[in-house]
C-alpha cells in the first residue's frame, strides 16, 4: 500500500479522512496524493439554465479547489510529511494534483493507479457524497478506506475481518494482506445467517495462517440484531481499529430498499473500514 489517493473537499469529516490516510501511510512509508473533489457544476448549470458558465461560478470553483489544497498541504506539513521529490517510494511523502476535473467520476478513473483511496463516511450534507464512494468502489478496481467521524488514533494493529464467504469479501481480504501481516491481532468474524454459500471462517483462517497471519475465527449469533449491527458491536467489544468488509454482496438497489450490512456499516461505523467490491 505504497500509494494512497485522498480526494479532498471542505466537509466536517476531512480532518478524520486525512488522519486515517496518514496512519495508513505511516505503516508503509507511502506516497499520499490529494486533489480537489468538486461537484460537476458545469453540467448542473447547463441542465438548469443553458448557456455558458457564469464567471462567479468558475471563480467559486477555483476558490474551493484552493481551500482544499491548503487544507491538505497544511495537514501534511503540520504532521511532518515531506513533499515528494521522486517516484521511488523510499519514504513517506505527499503530493498534490492541480489538474483534476470536476465531478465524482474522476475518483473512479484516477483511483485505478493507486493502491487505496481514502474517503470520509458518506451521508448527510457536509459529508463525502455517496456517488464519490461508489465511484471508488465500483470503478477503480481498488479498495476504499472509509474514515470514521472522529479522527482515529491507530489503524491496523487490531483487525476484524467480517467474513460472509462472498467473492467481494475474499477480494478485500486479499487486498488487505499487507495490513493483516503487520497486525498484532486479527479476528475472523462470521455472523450466523449473514453469509452466502462458500468457505467457512475456519477455512479462511487456515489460508491466512499459511500467509503468515496469526488469527482467530469466531462465529456469533446475531441475537436480534442485523448483521451490520452485530459486526460493529463485535468490533467495538474487541477494541478493533480496522474493519475489513466486502461491499454490497447484495445488489445496491436491494440494499437501498431493504437495508444490508454494507449500508449499515457505511452509515454507522466508528472505526476505519477497508472495503472493496
């Protein structure tokens, strides 16, 4: 996980997002790159009004990008991270992309050349947009690390894998291997009734041990809770600092209508969550 992308904007979770990215970068001496994540105002204005984009709208877009850069670079400088001067990945460093176009779709395309994309938890106004998170999950082929509302103090020492036997969970577990191999404690959690047909948690634990990861498989009953609630409750009870979770084993539409573990975790997690689809 030597290259980390942080789409940067002005919202109430940005400091936590940057802190989450920094903690990950410190574990691997990574390069962290930021860019200004801005809404596609040109398209929106054209739909509503037609005609050229007003000067004041363009100026506001530039001002937002400048503020995003100041926030990102101020955080990195304030935490002693050096600006990158070479591409050999030899040390913790940061850089900024000036030429990012507007729109969440850029997250999905540019993120393909990074090991992981770090975003804030999506939700209400003042948070990362759901479309940006979904662009990262569905269009990059890379994992997305979702930051919690409060800046975490540690990441990757005590990891919970939410094993539901799915392809998506297998993919994110494989992606997380560098973190799992560095962790002090890894727990493989299976929630009864929250799985699809596939290998058991014990079988995953055997695979992980053969890859140098000491881990403990646990199966729990939901006890009247949803699968997502049971996962977060167990993560809290173990004091975990990272959750590894496959995204949307059910279809997104079904999750929106009926709910699901991914939807619940995206809305309620208080620890960093590494996701992939």
